[in-house]
């Protein structure tokens, strides 16, 4: 699975490095060392440098005989450039399935990671129960939401603030669904009484402890006092790939879960922060290239960090309101479902809501809408004040909005996805939030870039 995620020169540097990492499949370690540190001296990172980024790991070509997650292949002609783009997606083919064959359940093997760094421990066990009770795995009604991202003074703070909710996936009102199931159903207008489902069955595995060397990570502190781990992305990626290579069943989805563990790119610990990635890896010792042929195994996986309220989210529904709790996990799971083997290419797109990704040619459903989301379910974890006494938590989980296939494929009118909440010239929505997404660029197909 895969995905990539500070202003002016820093934005340019981050994008360049993310692309470089993707090209090299994130191998090796950074040569320069971060300064030694103890738990009493976390450096405060300015909010202007606290960007949310994601990236991808590996990539694999698959055949019908490849042993991996259930998936289907489709293709769409982009009317803007006349190119036909092919893609693999997880689950059943919505255009060629029937009855019970349209419902696919996938085992999700969750490994909490206990991360020791600079004298502090960040344990995935601490947020495991909250994650299992979240919309990612628990059932909710997606017919409406009590709150959704509003633009504020975007791109000037306050931006991406809490706004009013309303109808969400109105045609699935009354249905109890997992988040990714609701997302895929809306993407392909398989709502209401449809038998189409993509269900994740969570299995909790034994926790794994990772000790971070002094030269590979530091502690940072947000402006609201939240202390978090900031780890070198190359080093961390190697740990995830090594861990993933021991997974036994490539038809399962391994999920590696951390709490307030973020990553920096390159040599500067403030070139931050990657909050998740998805990707593929070969299975077993000596498995060789990730370019699979024949009956080889291809193991997809995702790592995502729980984000404590007040790390990104400002007080009282302010800037980056939705970037908390399962925001990163929802991002990675959605991207895994739409691009499991990290090789779905599209006509390059560019959006002012996510300049950190630059001009991207990847079908990554969360990248254009990172930090844009909505409220769903009841969250009882970390709902007290921030360490500095302000209040960012609001009692909800905050899934990310997700961009749908027709946006990337420049499809208009969009007869593929669930209709927008109110009648529109393009008919179908281009993101899960539909009319609730406040940016005009997501109420029509993507625009190109050079």
C-alpha cells in the first residue's frame, strides 16, 4: 500500500524528498545523527512546520494467480487526455459481481507497536481499544454527520476549522457500516439495499517493541504541549518492512498501530511529519523483488499513527480540527483499498489544499484532502484538555474525507458514485463528503498540472 505527505522552500524540499524516497523504495539509513535527547527536553515545533504528510512503500505487479488480498482490475478512459488508465482495487468488482459475491471480508491483523525513544514510551496498546471502537472497525450510520471541515480563512490560519455537519452518505442512511465499507459503497453508488461490501475483520496480534537509537529520532512538542516521537523515515520504514516480511498470510492486511509516533524526512527533524504510509513487501526470507509474477506472494500493509488532540488540532475547533485520532488510519486504509499494490497511476493532479504533494500522478485517495474530515461515532479516549489547558477534543472520531475514482479520471458527469446531497450538474459526488467538502475543486473533476 502507499501514499506521500512545509511552506516555500520547505514544501519543495519535502516533495522532492518524498519522491526520492518513493523512487528508491526507502532503503538505507540517514547518515547524519539527530542530537541526543532526554524526556525532559523536547523541542517545540512551530505550527508552520507541523505539516501532515503521508507516503508509500514498495510497489508490486500482480497477476490473477498472485497470492494476496482479494482484488479486481478495472480501467477508465480519461476524457481530458484520452488515455485509458488501469487500476487494481480491493474487494469485489462493483460492475461485475452479484449477490453474496459482492461482499468481501478481509482479515486485518493489528499489531500495536511499543516505541521507546529518548526516555519515553509511546505504546500502541494505549489506543488499541479506542481504535477498535472507532468507525474504522465499529458500525455507524453514515447518513449524516454532526460536524465537518469548513475552510475558515484558508490558506491563512485559522483554516480547516470545524463547521456544521449535515447529510453525508444519504442513500445509506439507516445502514450500519464500517468506515471503509461506507466509503467504497458511496464511491461506486452501491448504497441502500446493495449487497456490495468491503469489511475488515480485526485480529489483535501481540505487541512488538521498537527501541529507537538516539541518532534516529527525537522528541518534539506541539504548541499545545503535546509531546510526540519524531523518527527518521528511512530507519522507521526499514523496521516496518522487516516486520512485515514475517507476516504469514498475504491475503490478510497487517496494520501497524502507533500512538503519537511521527516521522521526519531527510536530515532535519523539523522537516515533519509523516503520519502514515501503506505499501507492499515480498513475503519470507529471500523473497526478492516486489515485482511479483505467477503464484508469488504479495503482502500489502499499512502503518498509521493515532494523533492526540492538540498535536495538530487547535483549540475549540480551530485550524486542522479534523486531524486527530484515526485521521491517519482512515487515510491509509482508504488508499490501501483503492491502490493496494502502489501502482495505480492517473493523470497528474494538483490541489491547493495539499501543496505538500506537488504535482502528483498517483491514485492516492487521501492525499488531496488531508486534514479535511468529519465527525463520526463517540470517542471517549483523550477527551480532556490539552497539556497547556486548552481544549481540542470534542467527543467524536475524525475520519478523513476521501477522493473518489471519478475525480482522478476527470469523469463528468459522474454516474459512477453516489449522487451529491443536492442536485448538481455533475450528478455524482467526487469525495465521500460530497457537498460537505467546502472546496470547489472537489465538486468537479481534478485539474491538471505540469
